[in-house]
């Protein structure tokens, strides 16, 4: 009897973020296909994050809490998952425990059943603390993740030690290896898998990687061979490129290796076509296979940050410095104590690298957020910071004004924003610009908007049939409903 592999779908969160800048999907876009997604049979849908909630408000004037409620109602069988980097909600400013508890309480009661917890520094005590908070505030499933990186300190022993330290976490329902940069190789996952599987025990071990340099499909096959039971994929239009492996290809690969799955392939195909059509309508790119690029291991910037770095240099009219900036990223990262290149630290490293290659002297121009990094507001670096760089940054005149960072807390928030507003609105007002929240609240709720603006699948079918002269007649029946089409003569 073959081993059954479960799939977590990343299309609406990580796929959207990796290829469509997190702005490509509206609530209506997702609702139109949600019942079909529910039929596919995914273990869970990696659906949202505080970043995606902010995008819904800022770019679409949509209530992100309403999005959770509507999609949860439209796909009741499949758990919706929320990813968090720990003690932070929407803004980069760290959040106090009272804010995070309220955030977990709100996402749980609005439809989130599963939370994926990662930490930018892989700090085990913080992962355990956040897991306990999420469970206590009503989250059904808590998945803890260790974020993969490559450096002098991010060795396989480093990950084995941290996985073992999570093994007895009572709130952990699954453990996953998260590779946002697509850095894992088949050899690396072969060595790491036993440690993750052992730490997970009788709980699932999940594997998440990206196709940024083309290795993720190979990594997934090797991961299955060595004990991972759950893979994270997106449907083809929002897969590959800097996104996750395509579900369709992954299923073929695992079947070829003798594994089986639970997915409804017809529903999966319909889901994939929906997002492909959306991409065509909105002029958004689909993911394409990437070639292996060994230089990526030096800078480790995700695809979105590579394009952002190029755009920064073009705006500064210095595009010729792009290669030098990528080279500088590796140097800056080493000097900053080898932070893992994930949000928000990836932005700090890339921006500093651009400044260093443009300015006459390195580290002469430093952002406030980078100063806060050197002050320890982003956690303790895993390796020592270069002393000469730290001395230069911490001698800047602005340091004293930034030294004491007040975390976001709820004390006094009701007095500032009103005692009659909901907890959900309070969280948005606490973390976002007033005018953006006001604009969202002033727009018509998604539930009251017509969903008919999305093209019905039958209309799409008839438009495609009309392009094929060989088809003269078509009949589509569903229950008592019949649609008949004949080509005009």
C-alpha cells in the first residue's frame, strides 16, 4: 500500500505574494473559486498573513476580516491557515503580548483554523511562546516552522538542535522546514529530514520550498523519500518562478515515485484554470521554470527583493551598479551577523547594500530601521556583528532617539480610537494609517457587492469554443439546467 502525501495549497497567499506582489487577488477573485478549492481535498490552504490583510485595506479598500469570514463560509471543509512571524502584526514595530493575543483571537473567530508560526531568527523560546498564545486564544492547529538559510552559522547541526528543542512543545501540531529562498538542495534535505521527522514524532513533518533557482521539485521528491509527509504547492499559474512548485507537476512526480494523494484532479484543474484566466484578465505574469544560479547562494535575496533592488537602482539612475549591489548584499549580511534573508530584515540588508555601493563611503548612510537592528530590536543575531560596523552605526547622532522602542500595546487604545469599535477595527487602526482604514470602512462591503462581475465559467467556455471553427454545436447540462450553443451560419 502506497504512502499518502498531503498537500497544503499556497496559491492565494505565497503564490500571490511571490508572483503578483500580494496585490493580485481580491476577495471576489477568491470567493468565485472557493467552493471548488474546498472540493480539491487540500490538507489546508495557506491563505493569509498580517501583510496580506494590510494589502486588502491599502490596495483594494476591502475589510480583511470580512474576507476571512466569507472564504471560511465558502470552503468549510478546508482549514484556512494564517502565517505569522511572531510578535508583530501588520507594522514593523514589535507588538506586545496583549496585541498578539487579540490578533490570534480575532483571526480564529473570523475563520482561521490553522496558524503557521515562524521566527526571523529561529528563536525556539519565542516560537514556543507564540504557539502557546495562539492555542490559548482559540487556534485549532499550530504549525511551527524553522526558516532555512545558508551561512557559516546556519549549519545542519544548527537546524537539528532547534528541531530537537521543539519536539516536546505540547502546542505544536506539525513541524515544517520553511525554505523561502529556495536554497535547499537534495543533499541538504536528505540530511535534515531525519531530524525534523524525529522532532515531529507522531505529528506531520511538512516541507516548504521555492523554485527560485529551480531545485525545489527535486528537493520535494528527496524530502518524501526521507520522511516528510506534507508538501506545500501552488496551482501552476501561481507556481514556479520565485513561487512554490506546481501542484500538478508535484502530484505527477510523487505518483512516479510510488506515493499517492487525496486530491480531486478535476477540481484542481478547474481551480488552476480560474487563476490562469485571472492572470490573463489582469495582465499578471504566470510563473516559469528558473535555471540554476549558483551566485544566488551569495546574496540569497528572494525574487521579489532582486527586482526591488534593481528598481531602486533604476530610480536612482544607477542601474549599472546592480551586480555590485548583489555582491554587496552578501558582505552586508556577514557584517550584520548573518541574519536570515526574510521580511523585514531582507529589506534592511538590500537597502543598505544599495546605499553602500552608491555612497562614497560604506555605512555612511543608514536607515532608522537598520539602526534599530543594531540596537537589538529585531532579536539577537545568530553570529557576532562586525565590531567596526557596529561602532560606526551606533555612533550616529540619531541612535539615542531610537534606542528605546515602545512596542505596540492596547493600553489606552480604546480611549484613542473609541470604545464602541470592534476588536478587529481596533487592530487595524492601531497598525495602519487612519486614512486607509477610513477609506476601507467607507467602501461597500464585499458581501454587498455583486459577484457577477466575475465572468461565469460557462461564459469563459463559450468564448473559447467560439474561437475554434471546428466546433459547430455545444450543449452543457447541470441538473435541470441546459445551455445550448450553435455557431451562426
